[in-house]
C-alpha cells in the first residue's frame, strides 16, 4: 500500500508537505516545467511558503483549463506538476485553511 507522497500504481502524488491531493496529476520534467512557467503564455496565480519549513508552492495558469504547480523543496529542488484548473479550485480551500502555509 502506497502512502501519500510516494509513487504508486495509482499515479503521481504531491509531496507530503503539500496539504492537498489532486487527481489526476501529471509529473513534468524539470526542463519542461521550467520552460512552461517561464513562457509568455503562463501567469502566476499565487505563491505560498511554509510557515514552519522552507517549502514553497507556486501556482501558474498555463491555459484556460490547465495549471502547473511548482513545488520547491527545502534544499531548492523544483518539482513540476500539471493539473486541471477545476481540480485545483476544489483543493485550494485546504491550502487556505492550513496553518502551515501562507500566501506570499
């Protein structure tokens, strides 16, 4: 049985530090993720930092229906994930409610 934050046969999951789950979720390579979020067609929706850690989370709108989530680990490694905007919209209240994360 896989736990949250570890790969499983069910697909990709966000790291345990992120207070919500999204499904379906697509893991992007660093090169592709960086290119997409740095491109002219993407816009930063919001940025979050951990209150008791140095994790950060940035949400980018890349199409009218698609977002890219950039997670930066405490050691500075960037991980990129693609998701549907409507799935993210349903998950955001958990991020807003988490005392371990704040919008920056």
